[in-house]
């Protein structure tokens, strides 16, 4: 399984590499961030945990922007349209919870270094 730099995401040739050849990120350092806090932040609002850790910043901003734009769109719909799309909204929330759990696990593993 290939290893990737936690800072820039480029593939590393050797798992034992001390520095990333692309961005010179020190791979030996352990993060001083709390993995549980990163997981909770990413569960509550996906993307915030990545900003807390300091990795995947562009990805985190895209997640937050897409969630805010969806919320703005959803609140501008007429009330009676929600009755017609109840099934879609339930599946949306189930899918959102699954994604939030996946983002929380990923943020935790990012800090722990797995």
C-alpha cells in the first residue's frame, strides 16, 4: 500500500522517508493535535476537523462551501415541496451521517498517523 504525505498528499517512494520530496514536510514528527477533537469537529461539521489539523485545507473549504450552499438552497424552497421529497430528505440525512462518520474516522487517523 503506497504512503502519502499528510501535508501535500504526494505519493512517497519509501515508507521510511523522513521528509516529503515534494514539500519537505517532516514525516517523523507526531502531531500535537488531539485526534478525538479532530474527529468530533469533523463529525459535527465535516471539514472543520481538517482545518484544525492543518491538512487538506482546500478540501475542507470545498466541503464547507458546498454544505452552506445546499443549506441556503434548501431554506429558499417553498414549504410544501418538502412533503413531496420526504424520501429524498431522509436518504440525504442518512447519507450525511455516514459521510460525517467517515470524515471523523479519517481526521482521527490523520492525527494518529495511520
